């Protein structure tokens, strides 16, 4: 129940709005860059950026968050 909403391999939500909150929190609290987070979590940066682009968010390296 509810498992379809989460990618169990890396435990990130599939819903782009939920994904945005989780990713920005992880970037703020644990990682110095998007590349560092993607490497550590073994996720595709391109896929993540594509998913968040669907809700008009792009990574801002200066702020280290999606805006």
C-alpha cells in the first residue's frame, strides 16, 4: 500500500512535488552539491533533473537547491 509512490531502490518519492521537498532537504542537510548527492545515493542526476523540470524546478548550484 503506497509503495507505488516511492522508488524503493533509493527511497525517493515519485511524485515530483514530494520529490522536490525531499531532495532540497537532503541537499540542505547532508550534501554540498547535487553531484555529491546523486553519487552517494546512486541515482541519475539527469533523471532527477528531468523529473523536477516537469514542475518547472531547476537546480541552482549557487544555492544548492532546486528553485
